[in-house]
């Protein structure tokens, strides 16, 4: 997958490119908005990472063009962490906002989230018993409490919540959440399921995860 | 506060009353000094004319009555006294048809009576009272009998028309004057109100406000120089903000590079190689330096004695939610469970600074909580305050460090963790204090820390 990187600092450009390559992406580099738009006449990208402060057309303007005209999701990168800038960023249509200095892992994490979110027709909201799952923000709401849990656990809970009362096999869970059905993840699945159970109980959820021996798991609504 | 407009109206009112009093006093003096004398003399001439006619008529006593009746009809009040002391009124009768001792001497001694000053003679009104003491009296003889004639013009006939007109005239002058004053006061105080509003806007860091005052007088000049001042302030403010942004950008960009490339070295190096550790140290220090740069810039502006909060309505629950969600990655990295229990609350505050508070507190909580730990953000409100608690199950703060954590550059137990600048909580404390709130930190070592921020709703 190709990602456009626009930044006037050559080192940052290269750095982000290297980080993207390590994350399995291909990077397309531009030093300013002008060059970026020229490149996009012939090239296609899945998302763009844009620096706010650039000579010529600034990051906000470029973001507006990218999101409105070309339908490319944008992550804005800046040293300014201030609220007004953030608001300006979201106004111009950026999907996310990253403040310098950031960790490369964080950039990849956010990029993944955006790509997953963008253009994918998925049911964003799931509701079972007194819990609601928001697949775009990865929040679990139980009653008046919002819970943020590790991603893997969220995904497991989302799979179970999509079909409450139905048993989901361990194999399917491993495939969907870990991407492969491998024995080395078996233990991990158990641990995550146990933690998830504890969390649901502790925060007063009206659902319970039941183990179906030898098959998998099932989400039951408590009465 | 007494408004300027009210003061103006009140003062005009007082002046109106005062002018009426002074006016009356002056007329009073004028009347007593000149007019009264004149009127008395005139009345006396009238009375003497009447009596001389009566004396030359050679009629008998019977003829007096119809004659005096007709004189009275011309607009006079007349009392006729005979030597036996009996009185007869012609025209509108007086309040009391009794002669004073002084008046009785007209008949008994044949002297001329020019009225008497009563107890309230300082006021001219007493001279208009419907009393015999305000008449002039002259003696005369008819048929060898001595009579006294007391006379004065009938004021009730005199006053009616012209006086009503005069009164209406005076009242309308007073009314028009008063209304004019009110209008003038409004005109003068309106631009002052506008100026006050504009200074408040400037105090809140809003320089886009322009005074809508177009006048050719001193107030117009004041408004012009005020607008020029705002223009200069706006330029200064923009320059300051641009400077901070530029400094921040120019500091952070190289730090991103240092950190990023150090990480690349770390990734390429063998875990056991010294270069792996060295790269890690470079990363950590670059992170610390970049945090320090940000915090010092913030502190340098907070420390200015003229620092003004940019107040606005802040929806705390939304703000907290937004910041917590920007921490997703860091939570994920440490496999933390984060629960939010937020009541809705909107307060008057500086949104940008409050964001710094939550950012610092969440950053601490994440930094000092072990993998798999828990974090809770709870906001409760009551009538006057909002309480925001950020609770973690982290390593906690030692009892001897707890009183010092809000001091600048204070860092507990340096050997344990090298991250952090020692400025985070100092900044939090400063911002909370600027919002007239309180910061309370409780901690048990190895069990966790709870930071409670209390902010007033108003």
C-alpha cells in the first residue's frame, strides 16, 4: 500500500519513509504541496501524511484539497500541539492529528486505524445487553461508563457481540484477530478471554462470555 | 455599581428641583422688595378712588350696598366695616371675616391700613392668601357715619387663564429639558459602554473587536486612538504567537530526526550490542528534551505577570474524551484498561491550558503504570464545582516526595526512571491555580496515585 509523505524537512521525509517501509508500506515523497499535487496526477496513494508548516501552500490547505477533491485520508503532523491548531486541522478535513515528536509505532498505529476505517462499510455500532461497542473509536460503553480496552480484546468482544447467543469457534477467532490459526496464539487467546471476562464483570456488564468446551466461545445476555 | 447614566439622570433631577427652589426664592425676594410695595400702593389708590366717589355721592347708607356690589363685580373683594364693628362682604368672601386690631383702627382712629405681615411673610404666597390681612383699608364718611373699606383685587379671577398658560409653559420647558438631558446622557454614556465592552474583549485576548463609534468630538478621538491601540496589541499578539510557533517548530523538527534515526539504529542493532543501548539513551533524551522545550515555552508565557486566561465555554466531558482517545496508542502499548465515567459539565475556562493539564496528568498516569494496569478518569459535578479524578494503578509516589511533586524540576528518585522533565505537575498546579481550582494528589507506593482537580463552575 502506498502512502504519500509531504514535509519540507528532508530528514523527516526519509525517516517517515523508512518507518513506513518497516511497517510494510511504500512511501511516496514530496517536499511541498505543489510537488505533492503534481505527483498525484500520475500516482495513486491510500493515505497521506502531511506536515502543517511548509513554505507555499500550508498543510491545512493541502489537506483540504486531498480530502475534498481526491478523497485521500490525511494525517496531519505538526509541532504545534495547541487546541486551535487541532480544531483547524479537523476542520480542513484531516482524519487524525499527530504532534511532534511522535513514535514511529504510533504513526503506524494511527495509519492502520485510518485505513481500516476509511471507505470500509462496516457496522460501526454494536449493542448487546447494556454494552455498546463503537468500532470506529474502539470504545466499549457499559451503562454510563466508557471503557478502553486493549485492541485484541476489543476485537474478540466485537466478534462475539455481532452474533450474541451463537458460538464462535476458536479457529475463527484466532484467524480474525491474530490473522493466523497458530498454536502459539492459543494461550494468548485464553488469557485475553479471561481478562475480558473479568473486565466485563467488574464494570457491571449484563453480558457474559461462556466457554463452549472444545468448540469456542459464546456471548450470553444475562437476565 | 452606580451606572453613569443613572447618576446623570439623578443629578439632572436634583438640579431641576434645585433650580425650582432657587427660582422661587429669587422671585420671592423680588416680590417682597418691589412688587408688593407697588401692588399695595395701587390697591390703596383704588380704594381711595372708591371712597372718594362714595363720599361725593351724597347718598345715604342704603346706597352703599349696590355701589360696592358693582365695584366687587369688576373683580374686587371688599369688606365694609362700620363703627359698630359689623362687617359686610362684597364679591368673593375672605376665609375669615374678622378684623385684626390693627385693621379696626381704620374705623376707630381713621388711619390707613396697608395689610399685615403674618408669621409666614417671608413667603410671597402668604400675600396671596384669601385673608383680610392682605387687603388695604381706608376710612370714609357717609352721612356722618365712619366706615372702613377693605379692598383687594380678586386673585381667583385674575389667576385663572394667564396663570394656567404660564404654568403649562413652565412645565413643558421643564419636561423638554429633562427629556433632552436624558437623551444627551444616553448619547454620552453609550460610547463609554462600548469602550468598556471592547476593553473586556481585549482582556480576553480577542483583538478582532472594532469600536463602532463614528464621532467628531473628544469621544470620537478617544475611540480612534483606542482602535489604533487594539491594532498595535493585535500585531504584538500575532508576533508573539508566531514566535512561539516558530521556535517550537524549529526545536521539535530536529528532535524528531534525532529520535527517529536513533530508533532506526536501535532496530538494526543486535539487542545485546552496546549500540542498541546507546541508541535507546539517545531516544529517551531526545524525548525529554522535546518535552522540556514545550513546557518551558508554556511556563515562560504563564510566568508573565500580565498573563491572561483566554476564557471560553469548555465542555469538559468532550474535551477529556478527546484527549483520552488521542492516548489510545500509548494505552495499547501498555495494555492498559481505561475507564471513563464523565458527567456532563461545561465551565468557563481556558480550553488550551486545561488540555495541557489533562495531557500532563494522563501522560504521568500512563508512564508510571505497569503493563496490564488500570486507569480511571472520573468527573463528578455539583452545584458549584467539578471534580476530575485521574486514578492509576501505577507505582505511586513515596510519602516523602509527595509534598514536593508540584515543585519545578523536582523529580522523585532519579535512579528509578529517567523520563520526565519535573515540570509537568508544576505546570498543572499553575494552570489549576489560575482557574481558581485546587489540585490534590494522593498516592500509595506500589498501589497507585489519584490526582484530583477541582474547578469552580462559575
